C-alpha cells in the first residue's frame, strides 16, 4: 500500500511504516465511512479516519463552529456539555473517562481534541474532531486508540503520522465531504 493517502479534509497523510489498512467500512442505513490502520505485529492499536455519514443539526454545528472560532483553550464544562452531539460516546462518563478536552491549532487548522479512556474495554483514545466545511455540521474524526498497556508503545508512530497531515482547503457546505 502507498503510505500516503487522502480522505475528507486530509489532502495527505503518511501512515507509519509497517502499518497496514485493515479494511474500509461503509454504513448501509447511514453512509458512514471508517478507514482503519494498524501495525503488522499487533491487531489492537488503530489509527482511524471516520465520517459519521450525516450532518449535525444546525444548532449543534453552530456551537461547534463557535467554540473552534475561539482562541485555542481547554473546554469549560459548559462547552463540553454543549458539544455532546459532536462528541457522541465521549460525553458519557460511565463509558468514557475524559483526561483532556481542548481546542488546538493542529498543522494550521483549529480542531477539537479529546483524550481519555474507554472504561469497559480499558482502551485509551486520542480523538480529533474537525469541522470539514466551516458550518460545524460536517464532522470528520481522526483517532488513535489502543489497550491502555500498548497505547504508549505505538503512540509515537501514530502521533508522527498525524503530524504529517496536510489539510485541504475548506469545502463549501454543499460539497461531498468524503
């Protein structure tokens, strides 16, 4: 496989050496897309690229857009709660323990970062949420996830790959996201 590829708002990214694409998943009822990569020598860690297949409602999208428009910062509890539709399962404290929730400038694009642990499966997660078109309603997600024991072993490779991201110019709201 070519270690460079493009998806959604990512114009290019270089996948770590010795990582392979597992398979691409596409939804039937909801047209989500998931592309997952993992090391050849371990099936647990994944670097994934996800689009949920539908837009958020306008109000939720506007809140997401407004929070990203602020200077980079750690989210307040109110901001975190306001982003519930963006965060999906990350806002359920019985399922996911948040370590950090913040916005940051990542390779020239303001993104939302959530880091934490899925409690039931004991997997750590670093998740990036991207406003794909400037409306806040089309959310692309990139994440690295692995069992808590192996998360640190592959984190550097996943983080290095993410640092190679070159973003596309923002798409107009009517464009096809993926």
